[in-house]
C-alpha cells in the first residue's frame, strides 16, 4: 500500500532486474489510486503519479506485458489487498490505453515474495534496517522472474489478463 517495486526484463525475457521503487498514491480514505493529499495526486489526464510512472516506464521499455502482483492470503483466498491490486491493475489498463500503449496487464500470484525477498537480501549481506528501500524492488524481481519462467515452461503468458474497463467500472 505504500510503495510499488518495479522490475524489468531483458528484451529476450530471460532475466528480471530491479528498476526503482515508486511511492504509492493514496486517497484520503486510504485506498490506492484516485489522487488525494499526500501522494502526488492526479496528472492532467486524471492518472495518479504512481500509475503515470509505470506507464512511462512501459513506454520507454516497449513493454509487451506489465505484471501486477496479486496478494492473496496463504490459503489462496482474496482479501482487501487483493481487491486493491485488482483496482490498481484496472486503472493501469485504462492509463496504458490512454497513452496508446498496447501492453497487456496481467495479475500474478505474489504470495511469499516479500518473505523471499527479505531472505535473499539477508543472504546477500544486506542489513535488515536497509531492506525497506529495496524490498519492493526485490519482490518485483521475484514476481517478474517467476512469470518469465512460467511463460517459458508453458509457452503462454503467465497470470490473469486484466480486461479493459472504464474508471467507473472500478468503483473508485
């Protein structure tokens, strides 16, 4: 809810690498996305700064797919964070389309990625206090690398395709 880790792959889709951490834009009620105080607000097109940054990165890298982590409970059930991720992904689809980008948005399971990222950073000798600045990027790398590996294994895109909808369809 506070930060979005960005990762990208090489042009051949073999290796995921960290890009940056983008501050999340929250509404006054605490929900992600429709602007509001304390998070950068909306751009002239009505897109929040976090979504606009991801769209810009997708444009710059000629992305074919943008993967968004779907935070399910360990049991597989969906909760409030899952609904927030789905709404964020829907806003991202709208913003990509408005920018003339053909990149798909796909939701992929992100269970245990933050734990795995903490373990990897600790194993690399990084102090726990310094994890916060890069943990979201490390988790994004794990999410993207898992999606890339699944694509190679199955021969098809990983995750759940997010269909284009209007902003009113997202109930925000």
